[in-house]
């Protein structure tokens, strides 16, 4: 089962060896490999159709009398102060956090119904210039099995930068555990994705590779991780017109075969129950052609990902927005 990008020969929660990679290139390395609201920033500069602290533009030089050298010095200092203030205003506007949240990951045994919290993924979405969005997420393990395997609870952090249409611009993944160090970066120029892959095992052996690929569909899928699923859900809601469609997505952690088919299908809406609250949710399924995972996604009407489910032969996986649904997340079909 493919849990957050971990490859296990059996199911969730077993003590089997998790391995990174595919086939003969698979590394004896256990690692989570995750994946990058078109909200307008009211503080953007005027040339983009918005204003920056308009009162600062009127500094008070509307005087007709001749200024003394001392007054001229004060004026110049004031001008410098104005420039500094404007620079800080612009810097603050260029990158503004518009949303933060937390996805809780739970595993549920099909045989015993035992529920265990596997981890949580904290995220923030920042609004950049030109309508770009930056999604930063960090996975923290809560399961003692995961913590003991990696000898840390901090398993990965990733950054996905997308344009105003949620197309991939940049991606980065970093992880450092007892199993080794992994760093993957992607920069998209036009339709070309430039991938840089670095891995250093616990015994000091290094693997450094770079590759360029032509993209068809500009989003990332490296495994089950909320940061990537949030972007995929936005694409489904805002851009997918068909009932069912197969995308060719990018998996930069598989440097030998970085493009993978991802089939998305719209399903009938469902209701989500959390405590005494019940809400309507949009519903879709996504399936990787290589068999790494099959998930169902649940979202708001405007494409905000609320949760997802997946399962193996013996275990079910549930991930959901704990900050929005603190009383649990039950799918009523």
C-alpha cells in the first residue's frame, strides 16, 4: 500500500520494510514523499489595479515658499522614510498568508475497527504576485511505529507554487530521517519541467540526478499527501468539465519514469457528518495507473478539500481537515 508515498509490500500498520522508489531502482529507504483560492491581495501595488496605503502618497510637500537647507534636509529624510515605508508595505503585500489548517491522518483496521492517528499535515497557503499561490505543508508523525522507523516525528516538508490557474510553477520536497536525506526540486519553464533529485543514504552513499520532461498536465502526484491533493481538487472543480478524465501528472520522486497517468472521475455528491453538523460535499475518485493508490476526495462546492479516504485489504485510511471538522469526519453515502 502506498501511504503518503511510502511503499510497503503489505498493509498499513505492519512492521514490514518500507521502500522508496520503483522496481530495480527501489531504495532501501523509508520516506514520505508528498506533492504544490485565487484570493486577491488587497495590498498589491497600484499598477496591478490595486492600491498601497494611499495616504502615504500624500506626504505634504504642497508648499510654495522657498525651503531652507534645514527644511530641505528634513524633506529628503522624509522622502527616504516614505520609500522605506512603501517598500515594507509592498513586501508585506507580495506574500500574504490567506489560509492555514491541519489534516489529520487516521488508519482504521477492518478486522478490529481499531482507529489510530498516523500523523498530521499542517499547511498554509500564501498569496503571491500575479495571482500565484504557494502551498507549504509539513507532515508530523503521531504513530509510534512511524516514529520508531524514522527515529523522528518530522518526516517531510514540501512547497508547491502554482499560477492563477493552479498550474505547477515550482515544487520542492525535503526530508531528513535516520534512513537518509532526500531533496527534490522542480522548476517549470513553459511546458518543460526541470527536475533535480538528490538522495544521501544513512551510510553516506549519494545519488544525484537531473532531468527535463515535457508536461501535459501541470500538477504533481508523488503519493498520498494533502498538499498535493488540495491542488488536484482545485483543478477538478475549476477546470475539469468531463465526468471522467485521465491526466498525465508529474512524479519527480521517480526520476526514471516521472510521468504517471492519474484517472479522475466525478461521483455523486455525499453528506459529511461531524458531531451534530451535516454538510453537503462534492465527491470524486482518483486512481494512479501504476496502482500506488486509489482515493476518494470530498470537497466544498468551490473546491476546498475537506477530506479523503483510501483502503487496502485490511486497513482504511482517512484524512480530513481537523480544523474545520474537530468532531470527526463521517461520510454518509
